[in-house]
C-alpha cells in the first residue's frame, strides 16, 4: 500500500484556523459574540473533568456561562493539522490564575462557505492530559 500521508506541517491556512481558536479563547473574557463567531451553532462538547466525570452538551448552551466567567485564560496551540477543509487543533486552555485548573482541548474545525468554524470540542482536565498539561 502506498503511503499517502502528508506532513502535518502542511497547514496552508494555519493563521486562519488559529484565529478562530483565538476567538474561542477571548470569549472567556466576556466575548459572547466571539464565541458565536468561533463555533458552529450545532457544535458539541464532550469533556472529562478532573474527577473523571463525562459531560456533554451543545456548546451554544455554555456560551453565557463561559463569557460571564472572565477567567484569565491563555490559549497554547500545541498542534494544528489541516487536510483541505477539515482541521484539528490540540490546544492547551491554561487558567493563568491556577495552572492546575487548566484544560486540554481537541477542536475539530470545518471550512463552511469559506469560513472556518469549530464543530466539536473534546476536552480533558489538565490532570488527565499527561504531557500536554501546562508546565
């Protein structure tokens, strides 16, 4: 079988993809409009908390709570992979007040009508993220 896998470094729309992820991060500083811009309206989240409990929701149901939190978070892009109109971002979502209360996300994005949107978020509390947790 021929190996047709391309280098993960081939991300021609890296800046556009990361700018959508940055909208998500900035949404936690009171930017509900930024959250609405970053996420597709039907995007889902599945997340495992520090205690191992799984939660799942439509992300739009969390927008108000996230925007009201005003948590001082920093997005730490670990990896971006793109294949045409699909992309994934491995993101450290670091709580700058308490790094032990951070998260690591895998965000899936689709390019819809020429615009990148986050369509799914899988997340684990940083205590469950091994090497990807903040140092």
